[in-house]
């Protein structure tokens, strides 16, 4: 197994397991973006390649990384004792170039982002963030490692924003969510079943599931199961009709956590936080 640069259909690095044919595609200079995951012969990741070709536009597809916040802060402002900083929605990790390397055990890749003048102008904390993507049988195992390389606690939230391709929104079902959720469109508690009835009109909800969450494509006859591990155990569901995709996202904390303190992670100096989840391809 090895990393191979491919110039088309867009410049990217490809990692393939020769035994299974499963494959990862990554574009490290575009926010450490996973742009493809082929599993058991099926491409699971949605990517709007036309939009992706224009760096001035936000990406619609792949798996953007959310750090050091998930969602947004009021007015995009982060007040700290040393001053007020501008930190835009979902943070800066998805906009910056990352380093890329193959994992030593040849099971996948590691993407690495370190603090810089650009990050410290928005978030004045030293850090090292790595994202390990491992191919497993019928699965993608993800480990994010956040390291505090500074001399004071590192406050953060972390999330992933993967886009999964589906036959259609009408053919899609979500299983495993609790009865109640938070509707991000109104920032009010809501009934999960009622929210999921509107996938074709667009939903944005946050839930705290007790176990795995499954995204089922009834037309294509498969499901993707998100397996969560605390504290990386909140689930966000987002659709953007008419795009044939559903985002099933693991988050550590809700919107505004850096200010509210709700589920905020405060990492002591010199320590690391490991955050893990898995996506598993299931057949009907």
C-alpha cells in the first residue's frame, strides 16, 4: 500500500488497500480534506467537483474538519483575557493546508495541522492536531489527536462534516437517533422523527444518541453506521437539497461551547486528547 499522487479528476493523493481495493482520496492543501472513500466497490463520499474546482467557494462535499469550534460563535467573536478575536464558523482547520503522511502500519494516512501565525491571529493557543484515517474491513476508523503544546489549558471543540452520497433524499432514512434533538435552524428542542420527515426540504439537527446512528439508502440497499466514542459522541444530521447527499457528523460539543462551556474540552498543557469514531458500511 502506498500514497500515489493523481492529477485527475482533480489533484489529490490516493491511498489504496491492494487486498480489498478500498481507497481513500485526500487533498491536504485544501483543509486536510478527505474527498473520497471507496468501500467494497462503492464510492460513499459526495463531492461537488465543479464547486471544488473554485478555491474561492466553500467546499460542498468530502469531510471538512471542524476545529477549534463546531458551528459558530455570536458575531464570530471569541473574547479572551488578552483581547477579542475573530473566529469564523467551524473554525480554521478546514481552510488551511495540512501535512500528509502514510501511517507506519500501512493501514491509511495521517494528516497534520500545527498552530501558525495565521491560527494564532484567530485563536491564540499553540496546538498540534492530527487526523488518522484507517481502512478496516467494510469500515473507516478515524482518530483525531489534539495536543496542547502551550503552557495554559487549550479550550476547544472538534467535529467532522462528512458528506455521504445517496440515491435521493426521498430514499434516505436515519436510525438510532433519540426522540428529541436540537433544531439548529431555530435553536430549539424538537421531535427527531418530525425533523427527519423534512430531509427533502433541508434539516440541521444535533442529537445525543445512546448508540450507533445509521444512514440508510433504501434504493441502493446499503447503510453507513456511525459508531461514536465519548466525548466524540454527539451526532449532527444536515441536508442541503436538492443535493443527493446527507451529512452524518460526529461532534464533541454543541455550537458556542467555547463561550458557554457546555461540553467544552479544556486540555491541560503538554497533554493529548484522542477522539475516535468509525463509519461502517452495512448491507441490507
